[in-house]
């Protein structure tokens, strides 16, 4: 559930930061990460109940995989945008990276 929250927060915060006077580029794939984060949060709710946890665990692992794949599109855009002078990584990108790490850890521990 933590990784879903990190994905949602990361997609709502600025992904890229620019110098003054330069418009920040919009990465449309952040909308997919937002939806994937909400799906992860909602899909993780059955894991909180012991009678549903064993049944829901295999399905939630697919949500983790999908969210990481969605985050890869955003992070690839961030890496490419940093080649432009005056563009740097924003707080949202760091939140998405933390979400990827949390989702990978949850996948390994499941």
C-alpha cells in the first residue's frame, strides 16, 4: 500500500524542475502512474484482512508489476529531459523512484 501512496504523491508533485523563465515540460505518462497508484492502493486493501490475503496476494503482484512498468515511462522521460540545460529532477520523480523501490521490495517479500 505504501508504494501505491508513493506513486500517487509522486505523480501529483512536479516531475521536472526548471530554471526561472523556462516552462516546465509536461509528461503525460504521469497520469498512468496516478491510476496505477490508485489501483495498487485499492488492490492492497484485501491484504489487510487475513481471510482474503492468501487469495489476493497473487493478483496484487500483478498490480506491482504494472505500476513499475508505468513508472518506467515517466522515469525514462525524466532521464531524457535532464539532458536539456536548465531542467532537473523534481520531487515527484523522486517519489516515483521511491515507489518503484517499495514495489520491488514488496514483490520480493510477498
